[in-house]
C-alpha cells in the first residue's frame, strides 16, 4: 500500500506523571501549563506536554530501532548526540565546499534520523534546513478531565541521622538540619489530546533538487522504522521524573488516517468531542473528490493501536511524488 501521509489523532489517558516541567523556583517544581480554547470555545488553562518532548521520546525509540535494523546513521546520531549530523566531523568537512543541494543529498544518504527528524546546518556560511518528516503538536490535557497537583517531599542525609544519635548521647547536635531538603513536586493525571503527522512521501526526498536520493527499498525500511518508533512512543513515553513518577498509561483511543494520494491525511484535535466520528466522515467526503484516497482506522485500546500500526508496518510503502525525477 503506497502511503502519502499518515496522521494520528488520539486521546491518551495518563495518571500521576510529570513528563514535562517548566523548571523550578525555590523549592517548587513548576508543572507546564498552557492556555487553550476548548471544544466549546472557552478559554482554559491546562497541563500539557510539549511537542518537543514527544518528538524526543520518538527519537530515542527510532535511534534504537535504526541501530538494530542496520539503517545508516551519522557519527552524531550513533551516539544520540542532540546535534546529530552537525556533530559528524567527516560530513561537515565534506560539505565545506559543496552547494546546498549536494550537501542535502549527502545528508539524506548518510543518516536516516536526519532524513526523517530534520536538522538545520549552520556551520560556516551555511544555513541548510532539512524539514522534519514527522510533526507533533502539543499533548494537551482535556480541561474537564485533567488535574495537576503538588505533593510535599523531604529528603534527609546521613549527617542528620548522625546528629540525632549524637544528641541522644548528650553531644552537640551541630548538623541537625544538614542535608535536609523540603520541596514540592507536581503530578498530573488526566486525558490528553495528541496529534501527529508523518509525511511518508518526503522520506529520502531532496527538497532542493525535487528528486529522491534513495531507492524504494531504503525508503520503505526507514518508513517502517519510523512507524515502529511511533508505536513505542505511546507505549513508553519517556521524560522527566520517571525514576519515581513513571506515568500510569491507562488507555489510548483515537483514529489513524492514511492517505494513498496527494490529499493530506487529516487530523482533528481530540479536544473536541466526537472528533473520531468526524474524522471518519471527513475521509468519506474527501474520497468523493479523489476516490479511495483516504482511509480512517479507529482504535479503542493500546492493543488496538498496536494492531493498526502493525498492519501499516507490514503493508506500507512510501508514496513517490510524480514530479520527482
């Protein structure tokens, strides 16, 4: 099945997580809050997880999958360097005297992660962008179904215990509060709206020359790895404070829309009630413009989500843009 683009619109239920905080002030860790307009047109202030965090989670999974599958990676991506191919000295030296088109071709050939996750080369006089194939919106809490709380925590060092023992012996308790740390840690629970899009047709595509630099088998291998990484992103959302506040993943439900033609696979925010049925109806309407271009796959559980993505992994091949040489 030739895939032009894939979109995910889902409601993800997470309990007691602290995946994406804004920082700290004094002894208070601040949870990330955003202002939104809900499905009823009202302004709301809710907890959210940034798209940057979700994409970083996907990148971690993609790195492991690409390594296991033997996909090409630059020196930076092999060590999961945040600068990716910009940290590859051989690549940077090779493009020093290249034009942008050839530099981008070499990037796509060298590294699957830079191809699919994007980059911006700014070394020397260059300003060479590679637009990401995968896009994430903010993961936003549904106002009526999401809550953020702050919990009291305290730590004591061994010095405090020694000071207490000394005091019991009648000795001076000089370190009674040494090492004591009182702080407040947030935890968030609720139903979150997630949207994501994969432009499968752009895998291996040089946006400057408007030509593919990879063959079909290479592009298909990269798409399969990206879809697998997307699956694991919802199964194991990494982030802050997982050592003691790993999220309870309660449920996931939503719709994956798939485009087999030049119609973009549509998304609709799960902040709106009835989004899943409306997406299904929208695909039917758009199919009257280009027959059989779109399909909507609904799921109501984590296993249902996994089955839907599995079927795409097994059958999907990236669409080839017709004007590309």
